């Protein structure tokens, strides 16, 4: 994530400290839950995509690498 992402700084109104650094919790990476504990939802969506249908999978809890592996496996199995 970018260091200057304004959405992460919404709760800070003003700071006079020139060395002030925003506390962003980007360092915490989630541990991947067991397959039996994952609650994945598969849905079809067309909103804001020019009428094209896409498949959305939500509810995954885990690391970014595991998410990429899951996406790669699903793309190869589903076509």
C-alpha cells in the first residue's frame, strides 16, 4: 500500500509535529485459516464493469501469497 494513501489518514485532523508519522497497521499479515474454517462466497457481478459478468470470491482470510495461489488454482480448474 502507498505511504501517502489518504484513506489511512482520515482519523488524523492536524499535527504540528514535523516528525509525525502515521500509524498504519500494514506490517501485520494474517495467518491463513484452515480450509475447513474458511467461509468463501462465490457470486456473479456486473456492476461497474460495462455489462461484463465477473466471478467474485469473498471471505478469504490469509496471506497474500496464499490468496494468489488460490486464485491461480481456481482459474485453472474453472477455465
